[in-house]
């Protein structure tokens, strides 16, 4: 007797996230534990590719492809804002300068505000596209203090490394004000994320190519069903070099 696996695949740049779920049957749940097991499968099995803030940020980081840079913008004592809203105003002023620098052309960004640990200063984590801003330009445009930079994509942790970092619990007591989110991005970036593919299959196996840059797998199973998920990052395609012309062609 064949079973039906409900499959979802989400692509974002070189990142592919896939989930295959065997949904629990409808009907009375029985014990409280039975009901909890069914809820877990229904809740996560349908949307494991984007079920959490970490998953959603991971997808948006992947939209930067291989050319994302992670900047840490810090404040010196002369420019340190007094509160969270002051940091947000300072960041909006930075965005305005960056837009003027690009003569009004739009650009992609992701931002996360952290603060008051270590030397007790707020600081900003910012993701920008290398083809739109160089590190030298960011250092010129930021007027609050120092700027550090590193690549977004690393083989150790892929895009998920930063996604988890931006959504981590603050061990220092710093809390984001009520109604604010740990990170945000420009709206066109979110809108450029294509809708996921959905289909039904007789197999729960998720194939991962051999030559990926990074991959992870996971699964949840209980008496009522199961779901399997996997994420992987495809390598950059090598550039095709144009063939050199023949010597005879150069003479004419």
C-alpha cells in the first residue's frame, strides 16, 4: 500500500530547502500526548522550510548569493545613542546617505540591532551586496565609529550561521522593545523570494547532490507520521571563458 508524502521545496539563491511530510490522520487525538504529536507534525511538516525566524532570515541571506558581506557597525563614545530608538534613527540616516551615494538607485539590505554587552555599546549588524557597496564605501558612509566586515557565506554553517546569530537569545539582559523584531530587511528583497514548489510523492527521500558547499538534514517521527527536511547550498558555477580568436582572424 503506497503512502502519500507532501513535499515542499524552497529555493533562494544557491540555497535549497526541502521538506517531505507524512501527515497524521484526521480524527480524535486520544491522549494529550497523541494530540501533541499530531500538532507537531501538522505545524512543522507543512512548512519546515520557513517555519521559524531563523528559517525566514536564512532564506533572505541566501538571496545575496555569493556576494553578501556582513558589516558590524560600532559607535564611539561621541556618537553612541542613548536608546534603541536612537540607534534606529541613526541607521535610517545611514540608509539615506547610502541611497544618495547611489544616486537614488535601490539596494538590498538586512539589519539587526544589538546592544549593551561587552563594553556596553549598541552596535548594528548589516548585510549588503558586494556589487552595490564596497567595504571602503561602507566605512566612508558610516559616521558613528568603526566598521568590521566578513563574508556572509561560509562553508562552516552556510547562511544559517548568521541567521541563528541574529536571532539568538541575548545573554546580557538586552531586550528588543515590545513590537520590534530582531532583524528587518528592505521590502523588495523579501518580495524577490519565489513561492515554494509543492507536490505529492510516494517517497520521503530527499536527495542532496555530492558537490554542495554545505548541507544539513533533520527528521521528526512518531506514531502518527513523520517529516524529513534538508538544506544545501549549490556551488558557484564556473565562468565560461570566451575562446581566443585564431591568429588568422586577427589579421582581417
